[in-house]
C-alpha cells in the first residue's frame, strides 16, 4: 500500500479501512491535472531557489515520462496506491531517485487535490460550454428554416394560440443561452489557484503563488488558505448549473416524447435515436428522450448529496470532502452525454409541418384573433369573448375549425362578421400580426434570429 504519511504510524492500516479511505479508484482521472500542477509547482520552487535547476529538470522530465507512459498504456494506475498523488510521487521517486522526494516541498495533499479538482472542473466547464454552443447552433438553424412553419402554442398542455416552430425553438435557445452564461460565470469565479495554501495555514517556504497561478492560467492565487482547501462552492454552483441544463433538456425531451406520439405526430425521430419493441412490431420508441428525462434526477441527486455533505463541515479540510469527486464526475459525464445525444437527435429529427398547422387550426388557436376582429369592429372585448366562446362551442359540436365555418354560420352567432374574417383568423395572419420583439411574427423573429446569430458567432 503506497502511502505518503506512514512515519507517524507503527501498525499497518486495516485493509478494509485502507480501501474505504482510498480514492484512487475515482481520482485516477486526475492524473493529467496532477502532473500539470506538479510541473508548475516545481517550476516555481526552482525560480524561488528552493530547488536547483537540475532538480527541476529531473523532476519535470520524470513527470512527463509518467504522463506519456500512462497515456500510451505502459503504466497502469492501480489500487496499489491510495490516491493519484501517491501514484505520481511514488513512480517519480522510482524513476529519478531522491530528487523525486522533493516534489512535495511546500505543499500538502489538501491544496494539491484542491488544485487538481479546479483544473479538472475548469476543463470540463469549457467542454460543457462547447456542447451548449453546439445545441444552440442546431436550434438557430431550425429557427432560420421555420419562421413560417405554423404550429399550436400551448398553455396547460392545451392548444392556446398559433406560433411558429421557429418561435418554439427560440424559447429553448434562450434557455441554453442562459446555461452558457452560467458556465462563463462559474469559470470566472472559480479561476483562482489554491496551490500554496498548504494543509490550511500556508507554508514557511518563500513560495511565489502569483507565479504558480500564472503558469496554470489562473487569474491569481486564492486569498485565504483555510478557504482554499475547504471550498467546494464552485462544485455546488456547477452541479446547480448542470441541474438547470438537465431540467431544460428534460422539458424538451418531454415535448419530443409527446410530439412523437401517435396522437400528435408532429415529429419523426431518426432511426438512429429510436428503438423498437421486443413484442410489438409497430413501435418506434423515443428512448433517448426518455433516458435524458430520467437521468435528470441523477444530476439533481448529486447536487443534493454535495449540499448535504458540506452543510455540517467545520473549517478547514475534512475527509468528508472526498465525497465530492464521484458525485461531480458522474454528473459531468451524465450532462455531457445527454447534451451530445439530445443534440444529435434534434439535428436528425423530421418535423411534420402540415400536421402541426392542421393541429393549430383544429385547436381553435385563432379564437383570440376572432375576438380581436370583433373588437376592431367596435364591440367591447368582454362581449366579443362571449361570442367567440359560442363559436368554439358550435365548432366542437359540429367538428369544424373556425376557418371552415360558412359566412352564414358566423352571422348566425354575430352579424358583425364579414368576409374579411377569414383572412383575420388565418394562421398566417394570426402569427404575422404579432410583431413586438419576442413574438412569433416573421419580422420579429428575423430580428431575434439576427441577434442570436451575432451572439453565437461574433
């Protein structure tokens, strides 16, 4: 059992205790970050005269060799080591001898793991941002192609008013755009270097923490050594942001599932993102959308777990904090996977334009516009509302859309109706007349699309 702390102890750790305490099974994914941080640390130690230039070169060459051997499969990270830090240090000493024993000068595993987690998380935030940009690109393409694709807009899952597919996709564009802003905000707030904080009280060595931070691309060093090793706020923020991303994906998935049903038939999911039934040959199931919806709870669970873990921990570092890693790793993997798969499904999905427009017509989504027609002809809105309610009731009883009423049927309920009612309640008119910014009218949508394109590509 390779450990960094054996001097104080006279007995071997019980194997069960060792296994329970060890983190190598999950923190081995830190190997690149651990080596990157160690190279910056020894570079700084040499600059400060704490290590010689020759020692620095030996250590950096040894670290680069370990990284290369791990990447090409020559060196395996096994549970012989307690954690990734002991793996790197033990292998370094084996390779270069006593110079390797100086790697840990002026630092603790506490600030080392804090650094590794920040470096890893920072890399993952950039990957999440890239995946969010990709889904935004797909949404923008759908918006540009569908400014005149009419469909019902819903409230309470009931058809409400006509909109366009571009407008509907635009709502999700706004959601995922906010998600990207959260990623940018998290990156900015977490981008400070904890290395040099030591176990909790800094060190007596004359470290240049600003230099280390600069080497690793941070905006500066953290300003309190106790907070440096015990801060997990940035992980809670990331889990919260990923929970919001998953909530957006889950809402979208729910709509895809509904739209894919036989009753709606608004979309056809590509075969590559669907599965069949083992017993019912007619089935084409929206499994990817359903799994995304299901995995949302998994990410929520990680957020609640870490909040619960952190709520009773006094300053500074405590072993409880090791529980952050598996939760965060799994949530990141889950969110990235869901974003990638959902984007692929959305990119290949076919929309049934005619079916969506027909659904809008037969859902009386133009009823509000019929009421507005009467108001524009001098009738008080409350009276117009009542008359259109009678029209809808008549349409339901006779299974007719408002667009299909004869003039006699309109006039039987109100003599105010004239031939121009047909143009006033057409899907095109209902949508095109709504041109305040943010509305579904073509002119308004084209302004928004130009703004979204500028945001995405400039």
